[in-house]
C-alpha cells in the first residue's frame, strides 16, 4: 500500500494551478474542515484509537453520504463501491440497500455547483490517505480490506487533485460562476458535516 508520496502542499503554490478561486474555496471552508478534523470518528481513526464497531458506524455513514452524493453530482459510483467493499470486509449486519442515505445533499445539477461540490470530494482524499495509515492497528499493516475508501487512489491522489485544480482554473472568471462554485462547496461541506454528526446512531452492533 503506497500512501506516502505525492501529496501537494495545501498552502503552497503547487504548480501555478493555485488560483484565487481555490484560495476563496479554502478560506470559505476552512472552519468546517477544521471542525471535521475534530470529529470524534475521524479523530479516532487518525489517532489509531478507533474500535471496530465505531469504525463500521463511520463507514456506514460515509456510504450513506457518497451513495447520494454521487447520484446528485452525476459522477461514477467509485467511492460508494469502495465503501461497500469496506462494509463487506467489516461485516455489515444489514443489506447495503437498507443503509440510511444522507437526505441533506444539495442539488448539484448545475455544472458550477457540481464543480464546487467536487472540491469537497476530491480534497477529502488528501486527508483520507493520512487517515488510512491510522487504521494499521485496527486492520493490520498492509491490509487493504476495510480501508479501501480511505486509501482511495493511493499514489495517484496528487495527480487526481492536480487534475481537479486544472478544472477549477479553467472555470469562467465571472463573479456569478465563482459564487455558484463556492456555494456548491460550502453546501456540500455543510451537508456532510450535518450527516456525520449523527454517525454513532447507525450502530450495527
Ligand atoms: C481528520 C480528518 C481529516 C484530516 C486529517 C484531513 C487532512 C487534510 C490534509 C493533510 C490535506 C492536504 C494538505 C494540508 O492541509 O496540508 C487536506 C486537504 C483538504 N481536505 Fe481534509 N482532512 C480531514 C478531513 C476532511 C474531510 C472529512 C473533508 C471533506 C469531506 C476534507 C476536505 C478537504 C479539502 C477540500 C482539502 C483541500 C483544501 C485545499 O487545499 O484547497 N478533509 N485535508
């Protein structure tokens, strides 16, 4: 499992793709991102203190978010498939179709809102790889099963992020387009945070 290399520096000018729009997105979502660092589930994964039942609850919640998000954003169901395989590895008691779905995902049928929403999904992969390492104790070193989602694209994460930033750089410069992009990101982060707030209530026992 290669999770180390190729992470871009969030604060640096990575390659000229650092746009003012990206800075606006980062500033607009900094508080919610910081709060998510302190989310009990993510923090416990990062600290390698999470137990199996709690981790499964977290993955159940993530599945419920991404299954809805991918439909709303019209993207391939890659993350939900990774999460489904993780749930299978973790021993989900109920069938996948019975897993509750996030009802808060905003409408993302407009291209600019979708681009903003993808900032959240693509950006979360940067931290995800760090979180994957925190699961060594729970799942076993070098074991992929159960953390496929957090591993994500592995060593290709940086490249995927740069591709996303290139799309962002190509966005129209009109203020109205930027406002839509930022709204898509802010609303998606808000939906995610709200949904993750109730993560332990999905307990699978
Ligand atoms: C404990 C949980 C998390 C950790 C440790 C974490 C960590 C990171 C790291 C290391 C980066 C990359 C560069 C840096 O800041 O040095 C990053 C970027 C980012 N993360 Fe997180 N993250 C976490 C949770 C999340 C979640 C849950 C989301 C969204 C659902 C998210 C969205 C983002 C975004 C959008 C960026 C890109 C920011 C930018 O550079 O424009 N993160 N995160």
